[in-house]
């Protein structure tokens, strides 16, 4: 008896689909029901179609949502800026040390996640090595400056924890690039990215410094704050212009980077989605004003047994992430993402 | 077929067989890993499904095992390797039953109970035979009927040696469901070198000289009751004793503390992490638990019982309903109430022992420990010690909401 052809794909997908159904779809349906319920853990939760839970949840914790988006976004940006040169170096210049270098990138993951975050409390502490260098040796910061329990500490922790998630997809994507295309670009007079590098580098550098200062709370969101941070932004602009015009080549801008966009997309999602939902870094490295949505959800679930609000917050977070990813995919363009053409 | 084709097919067959073999082996390993230990215990030995147990026979009871014992961190004496506990090893040698001691399984009361609440509500075995919870959570467990009654015939030492101050609690007046493991005090800890002076009151934490160097506890009952008593001493709060904090009292505390949090004077709300902060000099003064500084602090870190009065809390042993090895759990409860063993435990844990006569026994092991006020608070301190508040469910959610506005969650 001939097996009907239409059945075969379904049979192949059946294990995966059943797993998704049992461990993803059904729990999510249960959580949706919980988010529309009311009651307490003592009296039990009843499904009362309480759509107010969503409005109330969003209205009560706007700061936490803002913190999550800002810190998650900054972490993604910083892991990209740190991880791309790292992946590029390993892929293009690694030679026979490629595997060793990749192993070194992943090696911290062998320790427990919690230990890594707690050890950063000590590294960023007021008598720790980083402050000692910045304050005592280089005198870059005033005497009462501290990093721990500030947004800078939270973003640093997030960047450190998620760096491998950005480096590995970028490496895979860069590894596949055909070097003959770069040779061809050089044959066609691709040189240092002078004019474009100057403009884009200066703008990018100044913008990056400005975003960091405002988002991490070191400059007030006002005109005075803007004027006060102009000097540092100018320095950033100069640095960016220098890097852009001297270290970046046109073949990179026109050939390598567009070909690596699938890796950029994959790495960004792998960092952005867990970073927004993270709560451990904000709890151990932050202060009461830097708490993220993940902390609120954890507190509501475990401390206050307020399951409806926690479930509603989880779904709002899920929706926000889906919207952000959809916009991101649209901006990057779907052909580049599937590696169709540069 | 040509030789070349035959050998290629042979090679392909053997490669296919190799792939099949490794897939089966991998699948088998995956199944084994899944069904093996699944709980996140650091000792790695705690799995929620204990080994087989024989049903109690009608004759003299035999202890069954292994005993699944969940506890907080640093709460049992350990050798230098940091894992073997003399007390537990001797228990195994005497009774022939393994002890599955899940160190640091409990990091906070609400978080741990959240993991066993579904089983307790459904009336099935939680996988634990003995757990240790603080007063207020133990009260909730007992009031919900989720604790087994302890058979007094099996615990003669515990009944005889329990300190009188710990008897007759309102939520278990006849001592039927719980026995204290260790008590502790909450007070003020500070680094004498960084602060440059002595601190004696909770109010000293709010000294402007210590801005950004102060942390409070994220344990809501400790923090709120200490600050409430500080406000009472300053005439800024009601006369309610701190054991009976009302929502209005908490509102007054939150209103007082909020400006200090906003300005960054109070840097964070921590759990045990304050120990690392004292070590790095990030925190100069904080609300702390007595035993942590006693056992793990630097030479300049000092613990004081504040003038406004400190908190005394007790972590209690409970046997959850449906425990498979109830008799063995009772034997363990009795085991740690022997005076010599209790002295050895207290000498290591450096908290306050619930066993009578430990003060004398401990001077043989460590002469200084007998005089240590963190282990044996003097009478004038004991007179000003208050237990932690207990709230009704409605009050509790309102108070937790208020506290979460302080901690930012």
C-alpha cells in the first residue's frame, strides 16, 4: 500500500509539533486564562475575563518596562560593538588558533550563571580593581564615584553575560564569506573608507557616547544636560571618525558587512530577547530604580502570589518583543536575512 | 558491481550503522540524564524521588531512607572540604540511613514554598522529609494543615532540651508540628574603619555621612519592623508593637524611607549579598543577620543589637505532609537536640541555639564562643528582642505592595 505523500511531512514534524503543543501551547493558554483571572492564592483564581489586569499591569510598572527596553537595547548594541570586531578577528585572522579563541569566548559559560553575576559585584565594587584603576591610577572619576548598584553595572553585567550569544552567530556568518569577493572588491579600487568613514564614524561615535550618557543616567534629559555632555560627545565623534576613516575599508562596508547580516540578525535576537526578560543582573547589580520587568514578574509570582498580574506582564513583554523583532526584521530586509543576496 | 562501488557501499553501510549506533546511545544517555537528578541542589545528590522505602512494619520501627533534608546555606557544620558534615555522617553511622542534605536548597521562604505548594495543595508527597522555614512561613504551613504531627515518643531529647523562651508560640502552642533549628537576630552591622565611629541605633543608618553606603534587607518583615521601632523611638509612629504592624504603620515607614531611596542614600535592598559588599567596601553600614557577620565577616566588621530593639527570628524544622520517611525525620530532629551535638553545631553555624545547656557545653569546644554575644545575647538585649510580625492575607498583600514601591519591583 502506498503511503499518501501528503502525510510524510506531518509524520516527520509530529514529534516536534507534539512537544510544542504540550510544553508551549497548552501552558501559554493556561497563562492567558490566568492573566484574565482574579482572586488570591488563598481563595483560588477564577477566570473572570478581567481585561483590566493588562491595563493595570502596564500602568503600574511603566518605569520597569522602560528600564527593560533601554538596558536590553543597550546590551544588544554593546555586545554588537564588542562582538563584531572579536568575531571578525577570529574568522579572518584566527588561522590555526580559531578553535582555541572560540573556546576562550565560551569558557566563562562553564561556571554557573549566578556565580558570574555575583563575581561582578566584587569586580565592580568600590574597592575593586576597576574603580581602583579609574580613580586612583588614572584619576578619571571623582572620589565618590561608584559603579556597583547603578545602571552602568546592570548593562555591563548584561553585556558580559550575553557576549557569546552575539559572537558565535557572527563568527558562523563571517566564516562563510568567500574571500574572493573581497579580493575582487580590492581589485576594483576599494580602499580605506575615507569620506564615508569620516562622516558616519563621527556621527556614530558622538551618537553612541550621547546615548550611553543619557540612558545610563549620567546626563540629565534637558538642555543643560545636553550642553554638559557635548565635550565628551565631541571626543567620541573624533574617535569614531578616526576608526571609521582609517581602520574600516570600503570592501568591508560594501561586501563583508552586508554578507554577514544574517549573523547580525541572529545574534541580535539571541541577545535582545533574553536581555529584556533578565532579572538577575538588575537584582544583584542594580538599585531600586533600575529594576526591570523580569524583577516585577518574579516578585509578583513568588513573593506576592499575584499570579494574574504576573501573567499579564509576561504577555505584555512577549507582545513587545514580537513587535520589536518584526520591525527589526522589516528594517533589515528579509532577503539579506536568509542570505539570498547581498 | 565494480570493486570500487562495492567497497563504497560497504563503507556506507558501516557508516550508517555507526550513525545508528551513536544515535541510540545518545538517546539512551538523554533518557538517563532526564530521569536522573533534576533538582538544582549544589550537592548534586538531591532528587525529588527518593530511593525505595520499606513500609513500616508492625514491630519496632525501622528508619527508612534516604532522608531528604532541605536547608539554608551554612546551616550545618562541615569539614574543611566544605561538603561532609560530621553531624550527618554520625547520624548515618548510628542509624544506617543515608542523609540527602540539600545545602542552600532554601534561599528564601517564599521561593522555596512556591516549589512545593502545588504538591501540598494536591496532597501528594513533596519529595522532602524535613524542611526548615522561618516562623511566619512555618506558621502558614501549620495553619494550612500541611505539616505532619511529630510523634513525641520518638523525640525525647528534643522535648527535654528545648529552651523555654521558644515554647508556646501562638501558631503551635503544644509544640506538635515544629522544632526550632536555629534562632538568629537581626540588627545593625557596620565597618568600624570606614564609618569612623560606633553605631548604636537604627537611626545611625540615616546619617548623611553614610550616603550611598547603606543597604537594607529585602526581607520585608525585618526591615519594616526595625524602622518602625526607630520611628517609635523618635515619636513619629503609632504605639503598635512591631509584631502587630498595620498597613498604616507600614505607610508611615515607607513615607520616611522613600526619600532616602530616591536620593540613593540607601543603595539597595539585599539578601545575604551584603557580606560581599562589606568585603569590597561598597557598603559601610546595613541591616544584617547576626550569624553572617559572626562567622564570615572581616576583622573590622561589627554587629550591634540596636538600642531601639532587635528582631529575633527562628528557623524551624517541619515535616511536610506526605513525607515518605517521617520516622527518620523525627530521629533527625531528636539527633540535633543532644546537647553535645547542638554545641558543636552552634559552634560552627554561629547563630543562636535552641537547646538548653549549649552555653556551657560550647565553652569546652571554644572558650570564646561561650562569651560571644552574637550566640548568647545578654539579658538586657533579650528583653528588647521582638519576634517578626505576622499578618492576615489581606494585610499582607497590601503591605507587600507598599514595600515593593520602595524596592522598585
